[in-house]
C-alpha cells in the first residue's frame, strides 16, 4: 500500500510541473485572477505530492494512521486542485468541492501528526 502513496505522489508532482508550465506559457495573457488561482493550486498540488511521497515512506512504520493520512492527502488533493482548476480554466464552478478538499487536506496533516505520536512496537 505504501507504494501507492509514492506512485500517486510522483504523478501529482508530474502534474504540478506540467500545470506550472502551462500556467507560465499558456496563461501568459490570461486574467490575473485566473493566473493567481492556478498558481495557488499548483503550489498546493506540489506540496501535497511531497506529502504523499512522505506517507509512502512513513506508512510502514506509522501503520493505519499513515495510510489514512495518505488517503486524505490524495482525496483532498483531487478535490481541492480539481475544484480550483475547473473554475480557473473552464469557468466550471463546483460548489463546495475545493473547500471540502481543503478540509480533507487539513485532516491529512492531522492524521500524519497523530501517526507521529502513536507508539510503535520495537523493531
């Protein structure tokens, strides 16, 4: 299961770099509000790609809380960034999707914190 978090983190990182390139070149003349929204979503995607990779490395020691954090990061990343990208790039407003995704991302950080506090058996 930990390989799933590393793999999805790598794909999210790839997507963040691709979207950053598109934003820099394809949105050069776009409305500044659109550019800001895309830039913010790219930043969130990049940071949470790293969080997913970390969950993959940490989960074997963290147990179910580490996997729960990875799941929250993945679901939150898709919802938050998907909601922001859909509004910025297609004008498609998905009510409550981005805020819910942001809340799930925060839950992921809380789960990761709790996984660090959880006692683990001696190796």
